[in-house]
C-alpha cells in the first residue's frame, strides 16, 4: 500500500504515481503543520451532514477523510476533502475540483485494507 | 462512513426487547465517568423519540452537563430550557474537548457535534445563540469547523445586517469576518445553500 504525501510548496497530494492538485489554508491558522499524520480509514465521513465546504463541485460528492497528527500540536480537526465553496481551507487538505473526483473514485475502488493509512506533510 | 439509518436500526435491535431498556441503558451510559460513552450515549439518546417520562428521567437522572441541557432543550422546545442550553454552552478548552471526543468517536450520527449543530440552528432566531456561536468560532482551532462557518455564511445571506452587527458586537476577528463574508458571497454566486 502507498502512503500519501502532501507538498506544502507546490500543493500536490501524491498517492503512488498520481498527483492531485490541492491546497491547505490560508484561513484560520493556515497550512497544516509539517509532519506525519494517521489517516482514519475506517472513520471516513460521507454524505449530506457535510456542508458545501466539503463538496466536490464537479460531482456534488461530499466526503471527509479524518487525519490525526502523530506529533504534538495545539491544532486539530484536520482532514482531506474536496475544496468546496470558496477556494482554501482552515488547514485541511482541500483537493481541487478537477482532481477530487478521481481521488475519491480511486479511494472507493481500493480495498479497505489497501488504502493508505499514513500521510506525510512536507515542504 | 456515517450511516444514520444503520446506527438507529442497530440501536433498535440492541434494545428490541423493550425500548425502555434501551433508553435506560443509554441513560446509564450518560451517567458514566467515561467521556466517550457519555458523549455517544447522549447523541444516540437524542435520536430517539421522547416521552414525558423519558424527559423527566433525563431531568432527574442525567448529570449536569451540556448533554443534559441539550436533551432537555431539544426535546421540550421550552424557551427557558433553550436559554439554559445556550448560556451553558461550553467554550475554550471545554469545547475543544467535545470536538476531540466527537472526532475520536468517528463523528457519530453527524459530522459536527450535535450540540454545535443545535446552537447553529438556534442562531437563526436567537441573538443569544448567535452571540455564543460567533464566540465559539472566534476561539476554535478546529480545522473541521467549516461546517459551522458554512451555515453562518448562509445565514449571513439571509440576515446580513443582523449577522454583521453581531460579528462587530462580539469582536469577531478580521479573519473570521472576512471568511464568513467571502464564503457568503461564494454561496450567493453559486446559488448554494
């Protein structure tokens, strides 16, 4: 299984050979901190309880993959989700509309035990 | 994934010998010292239909907590109970603790802690709730609080003067004010909720 990486400089979320255009911040306290995160594969959220901030504007899918920092930080509530409504997030990794659909399709087509469980955020 | 019908069916099957045994079990869990059990039991109990007896049991048995205030306010729709809920709504570290439990529990029933969803709903008509909500957003470090700012932005589009005045009155940060207004503008442009 490939882990995910997020490059804060170029904004790409990478899964194996695939790169998904994304952004983190600049709202709230901005880009999520550098370091390793656990992806809560079994706690993914999907559906209408989520507002437009988490909506893929191309497919109308709404979803959120929770992230847990594996280091000490005062911030919390991070996740990976489509970058819905206005561009930018409060720190989550928001995948741009052009790429969110293909990421989500790949996620759902990947067996649960093969989904990435770790994200590394780097400069 | 959150699957509300499946959770409710599971709860029903768990207590299908009698609904009262399910309610009793949930009330017992609300009374534990385990904050996760307390939180989850509260959320599941709030999804059940309430009788007068159950409401009375909550008033008499549940520990003083946002859970108790939430259940009584939501199920009685009594103004005094609603005001009590709003006034006792947790802030700062206490609220962050609730967020943390909700996340670690896997966002049961809905993405946002239901106490916060309820407060947001009340903010549409209650100035007290609106003031509290803005203060919550001013303080929170939760990256997943966009569900709430989204709702407030939608409310801004319906009650611009009221929300603008409340943001100013509560010393909302420039960042928060800008975020809400720009989100509202985006929602208006795209005709979203």
